[in-house]
C-alpha cells in the first residue's frame, strides 16, 4: 500500500484531497484486474499534466531567454519534456514504487518502464494543478527541471556557436576548426579549463570555463567576434 505521507514529503506537496494523488498513480492495468476499484486510471490527469508541463517550460524559456528564436525555444521544450527526462524525474521521486499496477504489467518490469514512469510524472503534475492550483504545479515543475533547463541551454548555446563557426571556417578555408585544451587549473571539484580554437595552424579564439564544453563554447564565440571584424 502506498505511503501517501512519505510521498507527499518527497513531492513537497500536501494534498487537500488525497484521492487526486492516488488517481495519478493508477495505471490502467490495475483496473483490468480490479474492476471495482473506485478511481479511474491516471490517463486524464496525464493529459492535463502534459499540457501544464508544456506551458510552464514555454513560459520559462520565453521570459528567461529572450535571445532564443521560436525554433530554438521549440527544440529546447521538446528536449525538456521528452520521455527520458520525465522518466528520470519520476525515478528520482520514487513514483514507480507507488504505482497501482496489475500483476502482469509489474511482472514485465512495468515499474521501471520509461513510458509508464513518464506518464505517472505527468499525471502527478496534473494532480497538483487540480488540487493545489496552477501556481503550485508550476513551482513544482520548475523546482525539478531547473537543472535540466540550465544544462539544455548550455548545450544549445555551445552547439549554436560551434556550428556557426564551423560553417564560416569551412566556407572560407575549406577546413574544420580544431579545439585544443591548453590549460586545466584548480582542484577536481572546481576546475577551470582554457581552450583554443585553431584554423590552419593559427589560433583564432580562446575561451575559459568550468568544463571543456563551456570553454569550447567561449572559444568559438571569441573566434566569431574576431571573424566578424575581419
């Protein structure tokens, strides 16, 4: 039996109506084996949660990253609400252990299936929105996805700068830029990297960062500034 008190502690949400949270955890396979169960499956809450997630992420990207184009925001939103990400968040909350699930589905590994976990996460978001209101659901989503958003933005910016530099260098010189780490400083938990980007044996940009990826991004950006002045 699900311990709703501990689950609410993990979620950081105190539900007014626990049946809403319970419904978010009912996989349809449970109803196939327990037709007299008083609650429906979590599929309607999953639908609602999917919409809430999409809006919350879109609003966050629109407000916090004004430099992003519509296409850029769309790609980031898709990456943030993809099944793998949501399943990972569901696992971090232990939702798989709390699901009401049929014996056959459980025997086939249902509690760890990405599709089921992602659906359960969306359903929980929907349940929070219904029970506590949209603001509480938005705060919950942003609290859990804050790190994912930062990593996705960093990855996107790195790809944008490096791909743009690649296009310019290939058009002008018919070669690809080469990134070379020239310095690593600091302890393992707080390293600083310095990277140079080289074209035809000449250094055209240099960047610093707390990871090689960030340093490469900054080197590419530095090179783009220099090329723009040529």
